[in-house]
């Protein structure tokens, strides 16, 4: 069995992959040593999350960093003591871009700057991201006097982008998992003391369960949408496009709003919380533009109606303070409802402009279209 210690580096020198002996503070050693730190931080993140998609991406990155470091530890020239072959190609960076696009499609948009720490795993990924940025700066410094394999520079730049998006995705999934777990716990405690009959009716509704998951890979993510309960959505044949369905929903919702004589703002978002369509009737309040959007966002994020969430967010109830989560974007009064097709959440509708009861009625009319 090979010993961990070799004593060959006791005098502060080490061997590059290409065989040259260099000081341990050599610029090449600085770059790949920094990436070793990044891999360790990713290992910490991996131990802190149970999200299969995130685990798959992290493991792949850690494996690829071995190849990145091998290329960084390779120095061309007459002093090379072994045949050289670079490992990294442009395809590696393209694969990172595909992962970024996949995560962005599943991520709910956010506003403003991000303060790391919303979840333990997300914070560890953010730590890895900043370490990768430091490695990239060291690689730029190295490239000023030595050759750096070009795909390495592209890879490092794209990797930090991926880690930013991955951290936000993990934060989001952790928040949803925590809220869902609390709701499910309350739903199973049918004998919970102090519940009014009205609140109990909410608790007895089946919570939205995730759809059957498919094997997950970075480029082919598992389905994370969920089945909808009868109180919050209706089963409809899948429309050719979500935009087409959104237009029909908005038309029906507007007709209902006109019927009750209240100008409304109607918003439809997709499965990632991204805006699909928004319609403001003449005379609708300006504030309703943002409120309707946030109602749809909330219904999508929690995979339940904002009316149901409101019952759980009352003082002394299990989710009191829910409206302070996610930068205050979660709305805990009625008017936001998930949209489902064949038991899979594909988006949400949000309505604002009237009383809570009126908003709910208009949203339901749109959903029934």
C-alpha cells in the first residue's frame, strides 16, 4: 500500500503533472490548489443537500475539476518529462451552459442582490463560487507569463456562473421543502387543538404532492412539478402552449371581473415563476400589477393556493411569518391558484384588484376556462 507521505516535498517543492519540479508557491500550484479548495467546498455542499439534481451537478463538477487541475499542472516545453495531452475541451463549457439553462428554467426569478445564507447547502455553493473566482484571477495572472490551456479559462468563467444559479436553485428548493413539510405535518395532525372549522377545512385538503420523478441528470432534470388538489386547480387537456392557455384564462377572468364590476389585473406565470402574460383592465389599481404577479409567484412556489396558505400563516399558526420569507414576495391572501395539467403543475394565475373573495372568484373563473 502506497504511503500518503513521500517526503519529496519537504523542501517546499512539488512536481507538476508534466514532470517539472517547481516551488509550492508557483503560480500553477496556486491555481490548481485554489480549485482543490473549491472542490472541498462543493463536497461540503453535497453533504448538506438531498436534492438529487444538485447532487448530480456537484458530483460532475468535482470529477471535471480533476481534469481542469491536470491541465493547469501541465507545462509545455522541453522540460516536460512525459507525453502531454490536454483533457478539457470546449464541450465541457457547453455542458455547464446547458446545466445553467436547465436550472434557470426551474428557478423562480428574484429581485436585487443576493445575500448568501438562505440555506446551508446554498451557502456552501456560494463559498465554492467565490473560490472559483479567486482561482480564475490566479489563472489570469498565470497566463501573463505562461501558457494556460484556453478551454480552462472559459470553463472557470462559466463554472462560477453555474454555481451562482445552483446556489439560488438549492435555496429555493430548501425553502419550498421546509414550507411543504410544515404544511404536511399540520395536515396529518387532524386532532390539533385550537383549529376553527374553517381552518380545519383547509387543513383537510390534500396537499400538492410532487409528480412521479424521472431519473435526473444535469441536462435532463427530473420533474419537480406537483399534482394539484381539487380546491386549487382543475384538470384540463394540455394546451398547445401555455401562452395560448394563458390568453384564454385572462379572457375568462376579465369577463368575470366585468360581470362583478371590478377592474382587475390578471397574471399568469410558468412552472419556474416566470411571467407568461399579464393583463391590466382599465381603471385597475397600479399596485395590483405587482400584487397579482406575486400571488401567482406564491401559488407556484408553494404549489398551493394563496387562500390555503393564508389559513396556515395566521398568528399562532404553523406558518405564521410566511409572508416575510423570500424577500417578502410570498402573498398570504387569496387570489393565487396553481395551474395543473394531468396532475402536473405547469404554472399559476394571480388576480388582484378587488376584495379577497372577488379576487378568488375571478382567478377561479380564469382557471375554469
